[in-house]
């Protein structure tokens, strides 16, 4: 028997699940998914399709999550580098201004 990720109660949930299943190549209408989830009669092929679709959609979800985490790490790294560059430029500007002010106060001879 297939373990459902959560009970399919609403039409919206069954439509979402049907779209997820279609993304992995299993086309089952939302109404049929609700019947199968309610332990209605289903053929062995439908159970195999549903089992495959659940596993494949979970794999796709994990792949998306890992890509998102990687992108977040890259963004944070770029933000840190950009912040360090801004701080370094600010420091250089302050040192340049300090030298300019000190050069104005020195004697010309």
C-alpha cells in the first residue's frame, strides 16, 4: 500500500498533487486521486504509478531544496564579499583624506 504524504481532502490539494505527478510523467486526474486516497478501488498499475510519482516528486522537491540552499549560500557569500569591498574602499578613502589633510599642514620647505 502507498503511504500518502498527507490525506487528500480538498480539491485544491488533489489538483496540486496531480500537477506534481504530471511533472514526473504520471497523468492521473485530481478526481481519481481523491478516490484512490479515500481507499477506493484501484488497479495495480495505478498503485505503481502513484508510488512512483510520490517517490519521483519527493526527489524533485529535494533537488529543488538543495539548489535553493546552494543559491542562498552563494548570495550570502557575494554579499559578504561586497560588504568587505565597501569597507576596504571606505578605509582607503579615509586614509587618502587623512594624508591630504596632513599634507596641507606641513611646511613647504
